[in-house]
C-alpha cells in the first residue's frame, strides 16, 4: 500500500481536497477543543497526507472535534477540516477502531433522542455509567444538577414521536444512498 492510499480514500469519502493543505496552522490556532486533542488539527491533516492511517484513526483528536467549523472557516484553501475529521470517525467505526468511550456515549445519546425526541440525560448517563461500571464517580455533580433543575428525573418527550421517526427514517435512507 503506497503512502497516497489513505489520502485518496479520505479525499474521496470526504469530498475535500486535503492535499491542498500547506500547513498554515490556522486550523490549529483557532480550535476551541485543542486542550482535549492528542494531535493538533494541522498535524492530523499532515498525517493523512503522509498515509499515517493508524495514527489518525486511533487519535483522540478526531473524537474531540466539536464540529464547530472554526477551523474550516479559517482555512485559506476552504478545506472543511471538521468534515474530514467526521469522515475519519466514520472510517474508524467501520473498521472497529473507534474510541469506545466516545462511541458508546454518542450511541446512547442518539438512542435517547430517537426514543424521546430529545436527550433524556438521566437515562443516557445511567446507561453510560452502567456500561463503564463506574456508577458513583461524579454523583455529587449529578445531584447538584438535579437540585438546580438542570437535569430531570423523568423524561420530557416530544409530542410528535411518529414525525420524528419518519424524519430519522428519511435521514437513514439518505445516509445509505451516499
């Protein structure tokens, strides 16, 4: 496998011209999630260009990205870096290389939205804590949030759940077509 294989795959799947990056670092200097990243954004782009597939797919950076698109707005070559990171996450999931904590939480979050029409924090957090086998590490914060009305004990479901299910079905169909 040559060094360009991963770059070509990422450019094809993201529809972004990653190879146009000339490492100006603007994406990195504007990133609000930088403290959570193990590899800075411009370096991830460089690793993609160098064919460092395992480094990119195993990085915490692609999962730490907030998808705020600050990096994309700042890019002089109009590379939507957030979209590139999203593509890397999809490949990591497809190849079973996803960071399990983030993927687990994202899955539980989306399950809650599908079920209730919005996030039911208590259910999502409890399911996550059960999966992690870590029930009590931040109990005080959870109780404080409930006391202050920031997290409800019971879910607040939307009224039109059937409409939501139709919309989610259309999204899933569209995703399968692409």
